[in-house]
C-alpha cells in the first residue's frame, strides 16, 4: 500500500511539472512576439452601419475589406441592413445608447439627425486627422453643412442621368457620329425626340421607361421644377407651410403628365430598370447607380448623358451618401479619430466607390486617372455641380412619401396635375401641423 501511495504522489508531481512547463512555454512564446500582441491589443474595432443593396453593397464591402488590410490598427466591421427600416433602427440604437461608431446617412435625412443631436459635429475632430474640407465639391459639401459646421463626410452624389439604347437611337436616326443622342433644345425638343423614337422602334419597346409607381416621377418633376427660373420652392421661409402648388411647379408636372398621357412612357410599367437592362426600352432616366449594373448586361449597347436641360437652367434631383458619427456617450477621442480616418480613406479612394456609378465627392478624385479610366462616369461627373437637393426639413423623408402617393394617382389618370399638387400640398400641410 505504501508503494502505491508513493507512486500516486510521484504521478501528481510529474503532472504539476508538465503544467508549469507548458505555462512557461506559452509565456515565452508571447514574449517572443510582443509587437504582434501589442497590435492585436491596440486595434480599434469600429462598427459601421450601412443600408446598401445590390452593387452598392458589393463595392462598399470591397472598400471595407481593403481598408482593413491596409490599416492594421483599425478594424471596420460593416453591418448592412435593408433601407426600409434602416433609419428607424438607427435612431432607436442611438437613443438607447447602442449606436454604431459610424453610419451611412443620406443627405436628405441629415436634418433630423442634426436637429435632434443624433450625430457628432465633425469640425474639430477633422482637424486632428488633417481632413481638408476644401477638397470637396462645393455643392456636395454645402449640403452637409449646418451653421457653418460639417456634420458628415460626404461620400458622393447620386443624381438622375439619361441612359439610352444606342441600337434604338441609331435605328431612329437620333445618334450622332460620336454615339451621342441628337436632342433638340427645350421641353418640346425632348418630346419630339421621344415621338420620333416611338415611330421608329418596335411597338413592344418603351420610348422612355418610367415606373407608374414609386418615386421616379417625383424625382423627374423636382428636376424640371428646379430647371425653371424661380422654381424649386417647397416651403415658406419658416418651413411651416408647403408652397409648391404654384404655376412653375404645375408647368413641370404637366410636362411629366404628358409623357404618360401620350404614352411616350408606356402605362403600367413596374420595373423600368429591368426593362432597360433587358433591351426593351430606348431611354431611361434614373439614378447614376444604374451604370455599374448596365455594364454587366450581356447584350446592352448603351450610353449615358446628364439629365437634359428642358427649361431655363441645369438642375437635377440628387442625393448624397454621407458618413456620420452617431452620438455615443462613451465615445473616446481615439475612436473618433479612427472613425474619421476610415471616412477620409473612403473619400480619398472614391474611384472604387465610383465603380457603382456614383460621382465621388472629392474634386481630386474626379480629376484622377483611376476615375477617368472608368467608362461612362466622366460623361456625367459635372452633374455634381448643379444637383438640386431636397429642402432641409426634419420630416422631408416622410413628406416625400406623400408626393409619391399623390403622383401615382396622376400616373394612373386618377387625377390631373392641378389636383395632384393641390392634394399633395394639403396633405403635407396637415403633416406639418402634427
């Protein structure tokens, strides 16, 4: 019995010795790579919320991955969700103290986030990483400025442009030697262009594709309304009353309505984007985000130009994706610097983002070889100078939904342009009183 006890004690001592040796070995390995361990410990991990889908999501994911490879001290984790509920989720996260470090905001939504104190003022933090605001396109930058301060880093502008199917325009004799549309000046010239297209292409092809539902006709109207001298007024100076039921707004909307009435835009189109992609439309006016997708269409020979000037001056609906820092009670200066370092990297690598079709916000990127080596984009890059953003109002995002609903009734011939503006203004004013 005594021998067995001694054997058991010896076994216990041996196991303890092996454990000590293993722990010592681990410590030695850690000491052998102090730099590696320090890097892991000092990496700032940032949560980045985005509402992207399709090509936008793909290109942003590629940018995040490349940034993480090039910047070992910062790790950006992208969290993507549907646009449908993105802003309500983001506001809830901010108010509950669970905000991400970074978030994409459309310029249209900035007003409510600034007014409610949901995002950080970036003027001083930007100085710490040498972010030069003068390097941005002025029209784009101004859209993110409030009381002389920047509240978001603008990533791009994405505005309406005109895509055209070269085969159909050539068939109609409406393509010049350089492959550009032969367009006569003014609204009448544009209507005549579409009439000539309609007369020469097969009856199953849309002269111009535009959905009867959703926001497209609202974007087109806003573009044309801002092209008219003295147009573009939406609210009174106090922002308490809608005032867009006026002769200029009616002139623009009547033109849109006539495109539907004369079936230059065929009725009951659901997916105009797909119609053009599949080669079943001659012209499509939509956002420049279509460029990246149309390049991948196997049998589509297309071109693109800026939104035509149909009235007095260049103007076009557009919006911008911006990168903002949501308000967080415990956010350190180090995290803010890291967040802005990522935002600065994104805008300086705007040529990558331009692959989706957008116009980068930094002037040096638009002038760069990587951007200009991309097909199509340089043809509409100057659009950024005359984008007509929606007016700044805390409820603008939801108010546009009212316009969509009323314009759809017009598109389906349920009400006239006059009735459409009257109904829209009445509903918006009711909303403003809530």
